[in-house]
C-alpha cells in the first residue's frame, strides 16, 4: 500500500486486516508494515450479534493498544466476505465517541489531510475495493488505547443443513492473548429452525425470544473462530426473507436468500403477490447445490408474496414469505439493497451524483464517497479555519473593488454581504478583515503625511492633498479615523527621531563636548521630542549610551589588570566614564563597572576550575599546586556570592567521570582484572568519597551513554538482513561485562534503545533538509514537506518554540555557508548580511529557559564537559539517536544582556584534549510599544498595540479585571482586539487598560493607557 504525503515519511503505520481465506473462515491479523515496528496489540473484544433468518447484524467493539513510544497513524484494512457491509463506524477521542459521517471522497481526503497536517485528530473511512474497507485514524498516542466500534450487516452463507455465522477470533500465536472477550449471540425464533450449534461447546439457551449463546473470558487465547450453525430441515429450496419499510407509510425494502437443494443452470427467481421494483439479483450461469442466491429490492404496500425458483421452463419450488407494513428504521434489507444499488450504479461514472445521494441517504461509503469522523472540537476548529480562509478571499476581492472605485457596485455589495455573513459566523467584525488588507497602504499614506509634519513642512501641497484624500477614502470604507492613523504614525516617528538625537548627543558627551552649542541644541531638541514621544530624555539617552558604557568599563578594568598598566590610558578612560556619569548619574556607571568586574571574576574562575580538574584527574589533589587552586576557587566563588563547596564537588565529579571512562575502556577490552583497572577503580572510589558521592550510582550515571550505545549497536546488528554473528557476540560480551560491573541488567537498556529507535530519523531528516536548502535551485515543496516531518519528529518531546528556532537556525546556517563561498571580495551588503546572520545564529543557539549544548565528538571519547559562563561544569552525555554529545542548562535569571561564551573540553580516547567555544546571546531588554484603547459606541472597547519586530504576543488587562489576548495583524507588529463592555462599566469616569507585552526572548513589560472616548 502506497504511503501518502500525510504520513510524513516517519510514522509507523499499522494494518489490522480481517482476511477471509474462505467464505466460512476468518482470521484476525495484526501486521505492521515496517520490519522493525511493534504491533498494535488487541486488548479486548466485545461483540453483540443478532441473527434473524439468514441475516446477521454484528456490533463489534475493539480496544487496541499502541505499545510504542511513537505517535502513529493507524491504518485498519478489512477484507469482507460476500454480502457483508460495514454500516457504522466510530472511534473514541478521549471521552468523546466520534461517529463517522458520509462525505464526498475528494472532500473527505482533503479535510483529512488538512487536519492531520496540523497534528489534529480525524478518522477517514473508505472503500478501496469491492469488498475491502479501510479506516485511517490519526493520531494514536504513545502507550495509549484506541477504541473503535463498527456495525456489520451480512447475509449468511448457506450450508447443506442450514446456514452458518462466523466471528473471527483466532489469534496469531499461542502466546497472544486478549485481556477480555465478551461475545453475545442472539438468534431470533424461526419456525423452520430445528437447532443452533457452535464449535466451542458453549451452552445454547432457548426461550420464547429464540436462542442465546455467550462467550466470555479474561486472558483469553482463542485458537479458532467462533462458528454458529443454524440447523434447518432439509428441503428442496430454503427461503429466508427480511422485509420492512424504513418509515411509516413509505415503501419497503426486502432481501431474500434463496438456497436450492440441487445444482442447476440458469435458475430464475420470481416474486409475485406484492408489487416490487428496483430489484437487484444474483444471476450466476450455474448454481451449485446449497449456494445462496441473493435478491434485494423495494416493494409497495404489504402482504404475502410467493417466491418461485425456476429451472428453464420447469417450476422448481414455491415458497411464501411475508412482506410486512410495520416500519423498521435502518433495517438490514435497506442497507443490503442500497449497497447493491450503489454498486450497480457505480459502474457508470455518469451516475456519480445518484451514487453520492444514495450513499449519504443510507450512510454507506461508496466509490465516490467516504466516511469521515472528526472530533467535535476539531470539527469546529476546521469549520472556523475554512471560514477564515473564505473571509480572507472575500476581503481581498472587496478591497480590489474599492481600489478600482467600484465600492458601491452590485458585485461589491454581494461580496460585502458574503464577508459579513462569514464574519458573523465566527464572531468577528467584517471591517477588521478589510483593515488588515488595507493596513499596509494606510500605514504608507499616514506615514507620508506624518513625516511631513515631523519635518515641519506644509501638508497643503498637491501630493499631500492626494495622499490625505486617498487616506480619508480608505478609512471611510473600513471605519477608521484618518486623524488617529496620522497621529499614531506621528508619535512613532517622533520617538524614532528622539532616539536619533539622543545618539548624536551621546557622541558629543563621549567626545567631551557636552557643554558645546551643538550639545545644547541637541538637548533642547531631545527635550521637545521626548515630551511628544511621552518618554524621559534621560531614558532615551541611557539607551543610546549603553553601547559605549560597557566597552569603556571593560577596557578600564582590563588595563588595570595588566602587569604594566598604562596610567595615561587609565586616566583617559576614567575621564570618559566621569563624563557619562555626569549625564546619566553615578549609579548607572557603577552598575556597569560591577558587571564588568563580575565577568572577569567568572573568567578567572573558569581558568582555575580547569586547572584544578586536571590536578584531580592526575591524582595530584594533595600537592601544593592543587591547594593553591582550591583556595583560589573558594575565594572567587565567595566574591561572586556562590557556594564554593558545591563548585568543588562538581570539579571532583568531573574528574571522577574521566577516571570512570578509562575504567570502562579497560572492562570493554576484557581487562577487568588488570593492575590498571584495579588502580583506576581505587582512584574513582577515592574521588567519590572526597566529593561525598555515591560511588555505585555515579558509576552507573557515567557509563549510561556507553550502555545505551552498546544496546543500540546490538539491536542494529541483530536486525540486519544478514547479521555478523561474530560482531553480535563481541558486543553482547562487552555489554554483559560493563552491565555486570555497573550493577544493572542489559535488558533495561535494550528496551530503552528499542523505544528510541525511531529517533535516528531526526538526523536523517535534518541532513535531507540541509541538502535540499543547499541546492542551487531548491524544491520549495520538498523543503515544506521535510520541515513538516521535522516538526512531527520533535512534537512529543520538544516545545514548539524550540523546534521553530531549530528550523530557523538550519536556514541561517545554510545561508551563512553560501555567503562564505561567495567569490571575490565581500561587498558591503554581504558583510552586513553576514553580521546579521551571525547575531541571529547566536540568538537561536540558545533560547532562554531551555538551551541545548550539542557537540560533535567521537562516541568513545573519554570525557566531554562544558564550562558555563558562571563557572559551573556541565557533563555532556552521548545521544545515540542524534549521534552527538548533549547537555541542557539554565541561563541564570540575573544574567545581563549580551553574548556569553561556553568552553567545551573534549578528551579523546588516546588522551588528546581539544577545546571548543560556543556563544549564546541573552536578551533582557523589555519590549516597548504604544498602546491605544478607545470606546466604540459605548458598547465595546477597541484595543490596539504597536510593538516592535520581536514582539511575540500582547494581552490586555481590562478595567473590570478581565484579561484577554490581542490578535496580530497581517503586518506582524500591530495587535488588536475588540471586546464588549459589561453593563455599568461605561458610567465610570476614568478607566485604564494595561497592555502586557512579551517578546521572543520571553521578556515582559507593561504599558498602561487611559481609555479615550
């Protein structure tokens, strides 16, 4: 079976097949398509069977369990016997029972792909052959149950002495077991029925309502299917009828199973006594003895019909059957007739409309329809998203008509009515969608007018008048106030110019010209603009001077630490710092100096920690050099306000980790009794005692990556088409040695490796994505598909923000590589872009709250440790799935904004040491922006917030205590909302709204504004 794009190349797909090898025998198979996949285990089976004559209705409830650690798409394929229909399907999504509904096939597939691409939860059920039924359900969660229910309607096959019903129960192997089985079979009374038998030896209870058989059990291992025999007297012809109208007063449906006792050619059936029509019948050229012939159709009225079986001109047999008038909704005959009629019409493509109508009326899938089961919440979300898509189209069409001066045309009026209808359906203001479409044009026009106002130019010129007229026209169409739009742009431009003036003034101050006429003129201009921008001049100036203060403080501190400090340079630097202090205040300067001093203390601590770790590794912790280094580490920690004992303990732990890896190497080579192994173990135990560590627990932790790697290697080799037995034996021996020394069992690591086997696809997808991006003409569709796979592979264990940051980082890496290969000297544009990409790469390397260190080093390296900016030592662990050494760390909440360095030390197996440096960027600057709150007609409140390019989300705390989230506009910087005002709130005099702003680095700030009338 061909996989579709929605599988995204990685989902393990399970197939549950009901394969019938013969009409009277069935088998339940659980067969995964992947060679390494674990099966979807059947836990319980409930069946409620109702048999009337030669017709049966089976309501089947199955509970499956996904025993894997992956989120999968389940693919159920049912091969059905002749004259069997699936008439109902449902599955459980949480506590909700989701029932399948008939939808046109193409539309059902499109909806299914749309919802699953958003990692949602639908089921698609369709016919993929004349007697093959498939149900796809996504997702089945890891270690979760999947419950499905379906109803089957069938005409039973005949036997020499009656008819037979078979329920598939047989399992694959003797070890398979169902946790619970509950089967109830009810056979309605029939004057022609002599007895009911079964192949399980179950008691058959008889009463006025017919016959009852029950099969129940726990931990049940059925080795055969349940077979029910319906025993009837031998007759030349057996006729079983099921007839009933579906509604009172309507025409009826009938289904006849006619079984001749002898074989014959060209047998014909005739129904007389009741008016029949729309008949569909079996017409075989030769009928075997005891082969049931099916005839289905419609009838009018009611009464007793005569069924005649004819062989040529000779009448074979005659039977009478009732055609009742009492209605039975959704009866068996109606389903069998509809299925036969649909099959008959489907042979001609021109009957598609009629087939779809029948399929929907009788809720049966067909060649042109499918069943679609969508949970309530997902259905509402889908309908909303579809409405929003249609709204966007209508808004763009209406905007185009407005631009062409046809705002009042009939076409525009129809589009406006459609837009209003769709917007009301999802509770939105239709004018807001038009505002989104026109937002760029309105911003451009209002910016042009505001720029002239800021520069003091007249707005009465011809170009200005055209811009203002165009702005007035657009604002009138979408319900905006043009004066407010101009005022908003004016405030933003004033703020930007104030920042530019502050930068020029900062340069004057640094150069010692703070009292010159230019500086005075800049101060006057800054004061004027700051008032208009509603900012303090001091704050604007401080923002620009930050770029100078830290480098000056760093240079001053570095010069003072030199062995031969330059007094003249120190005096010049102090003079500049004093100038800044006079303008910004002494505390501001002192804070920067303390920050620089702290950075240098951390650098000293890193260096001392590295040297002390080496002393411990070499067993020289009692020598004078180690004592001096310990004293220095303790002193530096105390000056930084940290716990020196915790720091020293981590140094000992790092050293013991290195020794334990050397010991592991000896054990893996079978040298557990060697002198070196004995000394290494003694050394490790001594370091563990010195650090107050649990020796055995520490040893298991240090060897964990080696044990995981051996388990993965063993599984990989065993599952090859032609495994290397010698290599398998070698790995098993090494695995057993190391596990025995660590006091663990190999099986727990093998189980863990088996659960994580799917994760090796992460790097394959990553490499494929990088390779596609590096192509000269990359395939955008291929990139989109790989990114979708990448998201799915990470969704169960990574937050969405991490995944998106990683995808962006891959794109940045590829572009940086491309720029590095640019021929000839770099242009200013290339240099600028390279700097932008470098900064962005550093920002993406570590997101605040969940940064990850990844290092490429050999898997058999003795040690890989990272020295964090605060001096902490972090051990990296080998990730077999990713093929890298990894560790996570927390960025301290007190970390200042800027770029930080992580030093990574790699100790190879041969003792060679390598050092890498990684950088990450910390952004602690709170976001800024301008908020507006305006009463709209007294009944609602309109909120707007203009943020920066890194604004991630905005919420608002309303005057009556409610907090709501604002929606981003199409421009990405503006957020908006419109909320109803509760009764009584409009009577209050002064009201304020507080905007809560969060940027992409998770920094947060608040902006409070008064509600304007």
